[in-house]
């Protein structure tokens, strides 16, 4: 597919071509714990069931960004546009060797042999997506059956949902026996105050369940005001302060399905000291927490 044709087919903005060098120097061993690989479509076609068509963003571009920003390792998360076909993810993990781990999306049809191949490539968890604009609903029993199987491998679960759906999901989330990582702080409505019952409900979920972690990611996706994401920072900082040992950071590159603006990934790194305000907090967020979860 030509570049022009691919951009025409894509229905979101292309990732930033020349991100700045961050002013904030990342600690040695920093992990980008939420990023994706897309295609290239000619090699790894997108799912016919996808709700959006991304621009190609392959492993070589991800690894170049990793090196440019001063990141050491990646956790690559299977996104909905590749459905349950994890081939692009596994290809990237194999190429990265020990420098990447993966989160796959699987259905009940996945075989134990396939899970074993994924584990060997570096997959350490599965993602359950509840975001209605991204996926068709999956019965919770299907997720519980998958949980039973992946727990035996020592894997954990990543969940993605919108704040409005948290209340209904709490009994399910509290039933999960593994570590559970909630994407993007549970997607708070940042136009509401920190003490709004919705965000307080999310804080209580973590306070009541020591196995639940969260990613303080995606200021670009959650912001109402736009860069420099001043409206999102207090939400992330609050979670880092209360749960310093259960937070992860990531770029979300290549920022799928973004329609408003495309962030400069170097600028996203510069946001980190505003949400993790001491060297100890930064070390936990960027290195110690993800290493414990993904590389132990
Ligand atoms: C993200 C966010 C999004 C997309 C996906 O699986 C996905 O397609 O996660 C989104 O549109 O909010 O986590 O990168």
C-alpha cells in the first residue's frame, strides 16, 4: 500500500513525525508501559471488525522512538484494530528480545499451545476492553474463563473502560484473582473536580483492592483544554501520591484514534515530573513498578 493511500484510509491523525528531545532526563531503565504497534498493514492486516483504521506504525518506528526519548523497554499492548490477531505484537516482541513485553487480546478459542508461544515471545497479560466505541461487548463469563487459564501462566489482566461504566464493573473487577491494571486512570472526566464521586470511586477501587494498579497515561486523550494538559495533571499526580507502588507510565504511541490533536511524545515525557514530583516517585513509576510486574 502506498503511503498516500494508507493515510487516506486512516481515519485519525498521524503520529508526530519529529518529537522533541525531552527536557526531563528519564531514569536509567525507564519502561514505556503502554504503547502499540500497528501493521504495517501489508504484512499484518487490520481486523475486518475494527472500529477505526490506524496509520501504520511498525516496530522499527517504535524502537526508534524508544531510543530517541531515552526509554529502555516497552510494554506493547494489543489494540482493538488488530482484533484477536496478535501477529504484529508477537513479531515486535521477538525482534525486541528482552527489551519488550506484551499484552495480548485473546478469545475463548485460543489454545494452550498458542498461549505458550505467546509467553515465550514475552506476553505477560491479556487486555479486556469494555470501551463500547472500540469493541463489541464480550460476556463477562468469557473473560472469567480466560482469566482462569492465563492466571496459571502467571499473567495479569489489563482493563480498559470509561469512567461512566466503572460502577457496573466493580463486582467483576473485584472478582479477578490476578494483578489488574486499569488503563488511563479509568478515563476520568477531567472537567469535574478531583473530589467528584466518579474519581473518588476509582480511588476507592484501588484503596480496597491491593491487586489493582493503574496507568497514569494519556493526558492527550483525557484533556479538555489541550496541551500542556494542565487539567489532567492533578488526576495523575493524586494517583501517584496515593499509590506510588501501583502506577505505571507510558506514551500510548502512536496514539490511535486521536482526532483532536497529535501530541509531541517528547512533551509527554516532560509532563512526568509534574505527576511524579520526587526522584523516588519517578524511579517507582518508570522503572521499579513495571520491572516488578513485567520482568520479574
Ligand atoms: C489506547 C486508546 C484507545 C484505543 C485502543 O485498543 C484500542 O484500539 O486502546 C482509544 O481509542 O481510547 O489505549 O491506546
